[in-house]
C-alpha cells in the first residue's frame, strides 16, 4: 500500500520585535544548507527587511523576495508563493523550479495581514459585503477607505489558506513567523499567541502548525564596569532572548496569561523535549532529527523478526 502524504508540516515562531524572528530564518537556512546543501526561499513583508541575515543572502544561501505597499496585488503574491511560484529572471512571478530549494520561510503572518488590509482599503475595484463602502477619505489624488468586519474575516481565511497550502511545497522545512498578540481561546481564557489580524484566529493557529515556538526576551541582571569610574561596578539589566517550546507564563505578568506553544516529534519521546532552548531553530531541528532516529530504531527493534534458529 502506498503512503499518502501532504508534505512537511509548516512550523511557526512568534514574538515581539527584537525577539530574533528574522534570525530564526537564518538559522533555518543554515540548517537546511548544512544538511541538504540546498537554499531557502524567503518571502518577506517586514518593513525592516532581512538585515540580520543579509550575509546569508550575499552568500546565496537565502533567496529573498520582498513585498510592500507598492506591490499591486500582495494577496496574490502570497498565495502564489505558497503554491510554489517565484520571481523569474524577468522579475515576473511564475511557477518555479524547486531544484536546489530545501526550505521556504514566510515573514510574517502579521505583516502580510496588515499589507493585505491596506491594499483592500485603497482599492475601488472590489466590493466586500458589510463594509462601510460609502465612508472614505479622499485628498487631491489619494483615497483611503474604512475597514469592516468582513475585511477581517476575509484576510484571516486567506492567511489560513496560504499556511495550509504551503504544506504541499516539496521541500524539507517550511517556517512562518508572526508578531505576538493577546486573544481568547475557545474556553474564553485570555492567551497570547501569533497575530494574524484581529484576535479571532489567534487561538486556532496552534492547529495550523507542527511546531509553534515562542520567542521571548528575559531580563538578565549583569554587573559591568562603571563607564564613569573604572574602579567601580554597576548592575544593569539586559534582554536575553529565549525560545519556549511549551505553554508558559511570564513570571512578571500579574495576570498570569499563558503563551501558547508546542514542540513536535515522536510521541513516545515527548518527555525528552525541554521547556526552553537557546533561540536557534536549527538546533531545534537537529534535536528533532535525533529524536526521530531514536524513535525509529526503537520501533524497528521492537517489531523486528527474530532470526530463525540454526
């Protein structure tokens, strides 16, 4: 009987600005290049670009594409890239070869959502029900519309479709990034999770991904030389990023609101995952490889047929 697969499951990392989300794309790219000798394609809508991993772009390990407010149809670009399209030599989006491509990264869900919303509000060639289409601001040449409830539902559904469609890309790894936001889960419990747009989808995003990892900066107190007196020491608080693999609570949060996250891997070795790791998704994937090989060996040993007696 043949095996039916939908391809690799997308993973996601989320966190605040400065929590190393873009850096994780670089760690992913190095892991894929080290293991498979293949490049990573990056679709980014981040206004800050990909400066933390520019050296990997220059080395040809990361192949980036950027979309912005100047992109005429950002939703179509996001959807097509999730289907395997890419810019050709002529700069036009088309179905692309996957030769030499080992991973895709999408940065990120939050900025994609905002970009699509801005595009929809600026257009007059579409009609979305239940939107205040008669309300707008128009200057001499520019026009701005107002968002309605249907905008949010439309964008949330399109982001969901892009994530699930990307599962079919014939590559080894797929990584999405997102900012964090607060929302409520199905039990009306306050939570933190990946931001799409609005809060309706936040609690559901965990089901979209294999691994959902939270990036968070922690306060670390350190003693350094006093810049005004070399004979003295002063204490400072530095922000150190951490990667959380399991649901957790910020100890400084008086409301004890949990952050949703989960690792993935062999169910028989679930207890081998730590609660936190250094913020390096490449090391997370190496750990996943290690656990997968161990689980496979155990199951083969368990069900292997004993050799016939001589």
